C-alpha cells in the first residue's frame, strides 16, 4: 500500500535482526489518522522515493535514510561479492558454520559497526520501534534514554580467583540489565537496548565489555592467569573507567608533568649469523638519521604523548602475592600545549616522534635550545646509543681586520663552555665532516648553517696551522662585505678600503707624458681602471671586444710604470703570431719603452739581460720550455695576451705561467670564456691566486650549478665575485667611436645533385649517431656527433669537400663566386673566412683559373705578416682568403670593408672575432658582413642554436661560449632532423 503525501504521515525507524548480519535498521513512512496516530498503512522509504515525502522530513532524516540504504542486502553484495552471486547463495556460502569465510565475515561486521555508529546517535529525537516477526515496523516502541548511563567495573580478588563484573546506573538509579533480554546494538560507542529503553554511556564504553554480562553475573579469572590478565586488561580498564576493587590496591597518584625530548640515533639489528642477540650496527641507509621523541615524566613514570590517551595511566606493581595499580593522573591539556609549542617551532611530531637527518635534527636543537629551556623541556639521550652528543648552544663569532695585503680573520668557535680553534673546525667544514669531538668526549654536530654560510670563506682563506693564523686576500673584499652585511662578522677596515667598498667611480689619472697617441674616451677609462688595480695590488682582466685597443691601453699602463720610476721589466706573453704586431705597436705608441724579443731557437737563455729592458716579449711556447729559467726572475708586470691560451688548467702552458713571479698580473682577452666556466677559473686564478678557491671547490660551487643546473643565483654570485677584476666593453657601448657595421645572412639553395648527396649522408649519420647514443650514452658519443655534423656542414658548402670525385656543382659555391665578383667589380676589399681549408682550396682553384689575385693565410702560412701587409697596403689586391682558426685573432685588416663568412661556426663569438679583423680601431668605412647559409641543412639549424646557447657566456663577461659542448641529445636530434 502506498502512503498518501496529501494526508498526514510520519517517518519512523524500525530495528530488525538479520539472520547473518545482526541488528539492522529500516526506515518507513506511516499514514496518520485524524488523531495524529499511527495507522497500519505504511511504506518503506529509501533514497529512491525520499523526495516524495520531503515535506515531512528534516535534514537528519535525509542523512538517516541515506545511511540505512548503505545497510541493504544488495549494497553488501556489491561491496563484498566479487562473484556476483544471488543473495541466498552468497550468505549460505560465506556464513556456513564449518566452511564459512571468517575473514569476509569480519570485514562485513566491521562495515556494519561503522554504519551503526553513525546512525544511532542521530536517533535521539526520532520515533524508534522493534519490527515484529510479521514485518510490522511498529510492533514494539523503543524509548531513547537521553542521559548517559554510568558504568562501574568491579574486581574482587579471593583465594581462588578474581571476579570481574560491571554495574550500571541511570540518573542515579541502578539499571537492571542482566537476564532482561538486553541487546548490545553497537560496540564503539556502546548502545544497549534493554527493557524497551535505548541507553548510551559515558566515557565511550566499549560494548564488548558489556555483552558477556547480559546473561552472566560475573567472569572468574583463575589465579594462574591473573598476572597476564591484570596487565593486559585490568590496568587499561582502570586508566579509562571508574573501577572499584577488593583484594587489589588502586593508588591514585598525582605529579607535575615534565616534558622530555629524547634524542636517539636510528639503529637496526644486525642480521648476520653468530651475532649477539642485541648487537646493533648503524643502518647504512639511515646512518645519519636521528629520532626526536617526546614523552612526559610524571614522578618516576614516563608516558609518550598520544592525542587519544586517557587522562590517567596505570602501572602495575607486584609485591609478593599482592598487586598494586598506580593510577597516575595526566595533564593532557598541558601535554597538548607543549606539542603545539614544538610544532610552532618546526618540530611536527607524528605519533610523538619525528625522524630527521642528523644535520637537520641538531640544527633545530641548536636554534631552539633557549626556547626549550624557557618551556622547561628537558633534553635526554638514549642510553643505548654509544655516542654522547653535545646538546647545548654553539656559536661562531668572526672579526675581520685589514692587514697589508690581506684580511686577518679572528674566529671564536664555542660549543657550550668549550672554545675550539678555528683551524680545527675549518678542516671539518672543508671535508664535510659534521661531527666534532669535544675535550670531554661528547660529539658536537656542526650546524648546517655553518657549512652554507661559511663554506666559501673556509675554502678561500689561507690558514697557517702553526700559529693558527687565518688570512684572506684583499681581493675577497666582496666576501668580507657580505659577511658584515649579513651580520656574520664584524670588520675593522682602513679609510682607504672603506672608500673602495663604497666607491662609485674610479679615480682619474693623467695619461703618461711620453705616450704617443691619443686615448679614446673609453680607452682612457680602461687606463684609469688598470691604474686602480695597480694601486690596490689587484690582478685584472682587460676583456674588451676585439678591435677596441687592449694593446694601446696596456702600453699606456706600462709607460706610466716607467715614468713612476719602476726599474723592473715586465713580461708580456702571447701567441707567436702576435709578437711582430706587439713590437710594432710598442715602437709606435711607447718608443721610450725598451722592448726585447725573447724568442727564437738561438735565444740567449740568460735572464740577467732582462734588466736592460722595460718590456720582454715572448710566446707561450717559449715560457713552457724555459719555465725553470724564467720562474726565478721577478717581473714588475706579468701580462698574458689572448689569455684563453691558459684556459685548460692541466696544460703545460697553464702550469708554466702559474710558476712565474711578478708584482702585478694582467691578462688580455676578447674571449675569457670559450668552452666552459672552468676557463674563467684558470685565468682569474692566474691574476688573483685563490680568488675562486681551489679547482674542486669552484667546480662544485659554480661550474656544476651553472652549467648543469642553470642556476641563475650562482651565475650572478660568480659575476659579483669577478666583476671588480674584469673590464669588458662591447662595441655597442663605444659605437660613437666606430664606423657602422652591417651584418646580413645570405641564404643559398642546394643544387639538385648536392641535395641528393646531403640527404643520403644525413640519413646515414642520423642512424649511426642515434644508435651510438642509445648504446653508449650521449657523453661518450660526442666524437661521432661532431664527425657527423662536420660532414654535413662540408656537404652544405660543397660535396667535393667530402668526395673528391664529385663532379657536379654547389649552390652556395656559385652564390659566393657571384657575390665576390660583384664586390670586386665595385672596388671593395674582401676578407673571406672558412673553417675548412679544403673550402678555401676550392676557391683558390677557381680564382687561379680566373687569374684573380688574393692573399692567403692558414695554419701552415710561414710569413703571416707579409700577407697582412700586402693586403693592407696594395690597393689592387682585393681578396684575402683566411682560415677561421688561423686568422681569428691578432690581425689588423682595416683595409677591408667586406667580410664573407663561408660557413657558420659552432661558436658565434669566433665569427665575431673574424669580423673584428676589419671592424676595429682605424677602420673608417662601413663594414659589410655576409654569412652564407645553405637552406634546409644543418647550417640553418646551427644559426638558430647560436642564439639559444649565448646566455651563459653573455652573463659571465664573455660574448662567446663553447657551442658544441653545450649541445644536448635533443639539440642533436634537431640538427639532424
């Protein structure tokens, strides 16, 4: 029958017992008569039809209907029957008394306990009934008892056993629940139905503690089992409930709570055979882990914090044949407050403990030792741990005072009352050893912040272990400033150095009187900067763009030294090809400097003759061969031109120049960084030894973060370190002093035969390279990658560079010839650069057939200067063919106004240097540059990659970066695509 929604009705809840599932609830709507009484017209209500009766329901009813739906038989089958059986088959199988699935029965029972625990508390204001056997939902009413029922547990110990039973009181009256047909409807929290009343309990009583006594007066615990029973069952019961006893003593004890933070290392048992049972070894995985656990001491009793704990804890003591239960009252509010304090300070305890790496744990302890003391939280170490750790406050106080050429560092390191020599601690910091043994045998864990804040200082200082004197070179001024700014050190500096720290501009110096020539505005600024370095005894790197006059600025400095009375000669080291040019420039601008060319097979190996000169000119090769002779002579200035020659710190040249002695050091280069950030380390270490620390320190601190991780902060920090000692001006900054430069890209199409050759090679090398990368990894495949890409670049120029038997044409070669002939006809002078000598050879053959004159220079050219002078001075000679590597530096070719780059180089800065042969001081014409690119080849992709690979070098002073070294697997795939 259906209940009418137009007539009065009411929702009721009915309790029934399922054969297998126990006590369940159903929900019904029942029609009311004119007296608002229940009738026999009723209808089951569920989520499917609840909206029909929404007018007569409240929010609790909607929630109860939803929960009761989750108890239905079809829901149970959906959740627990993977085989999708009929209900009767499922229940008969699962609940078979002999072969039933006990595990699944338990899972289903747990599910119902969870649902009933949600339903029962919400029935307080609802009409509740027991369902009759005939299905009548209102067979017997149930009264909700609003007040909580109190339970008291009794233990009576006699000669034979211990009797255990509960008593109950409702509103002060004894509740008779034994032998009354009572039912425990839910265990946690407990709900008891007895004598038509539904009772709930104080203190969250567990129904399983009541159920045995519904039809039993007491439980007897035999003497032989009482010890175990008292400990496992009675003690927890006394802690959480009202318990009275006879023959057993329960002592109520009260103590103030004292929080204790326990520190223990994380150990595990050794599983090796024959090892003592309790032998412990450090866990290799968690060897550096520390466990911080919180407990609360009440008198002699200690309890771990537990947010779900009772407000009392019971310990059992046996005295002869008697038992005493010590019931200790706990202050859970106080315990929670201390836990909240620790969490606020960063110690987020889970289950009263946290496991941290040792460094993190002791850093936290050091930072919070004062707070812990203020809140009376004691620190305690696990007595089982062999090591005894220092748990007090540690500090490191630095003071820095200026000396003659260095800073004196005075450091006071304290661990509690112990003051430790700084030199001893420094060794630990550099070796990343965190543990330091104090005089009393305790182990102090060095704070992690000391490694991060002072690691650079410890790596850069000079430490004398004999007198424990620690010094820092003056060119580490930036580091001193940082330490003072971050309140990590106090400093005492001279007025001169204070001025240096705050200077806004470099002092202006008068040019030397006997310098012939006029310094351009930016050259005068460079000269002033060199004098500034001289004043503070700093080494420097003059890294102006090619063509801006580094030679002139250097000669002006050396002339000023002579006029200041310096009588020691200076040594200038350079590539052999530049010796002639330097001598000419010295004669032109500083004829008063006595210059000596120390070179040649038959040179006189006698440094005494150096004293007769002001400037000694020699090559890197000579220095490498004569280092044992030269290292014993002290020069005024030691200057390296094209100093990228020493970029490899392991090369013989680098090792040789490092041994030379001089009062001042200077390097000149347009490209201080070519391939790697390590190039900077070598050159900056030469001019200011120790500026960037040891090679291993620099690699770890800067090279790897910058090149492998693209760490912008590290890149900026490195720049800040080297900035005071490098002067770099780009042509764009001095554009008013130079004529215009016009750069353009000339795109060329491949000829049909050339394209066929190129595509065949591309397919072959792509498969070869990718196979090698997959088999051996990218880093071990770089030679194959370089070889393959080089072949493709040669094919993009002319297939004859790869196959001498190729007898067809090349689109680029034809375009170059046409452009050359046009430029020559217009009376221009042209520099033609190519990386490939074979390419220049092809061009030479063509020019020879056409009887067109040209100058030529590659690595095998004997008389470079003659070729340069001929081109510069002969107006009828229009062409200069130059190998890119042989002619990229050290040449003044200002007669040219056109520059042809026949093939793009990996590194755009090398191309820029080639262009600078013409676009430099002395050039009075607009310089036109043409870069020839073959379309749809690797050249076009190299052009795009050149731009994406600039950032590192651009931000670290140079305008050049080792292109190939920076390629990734994805880059190679793009180039071969």
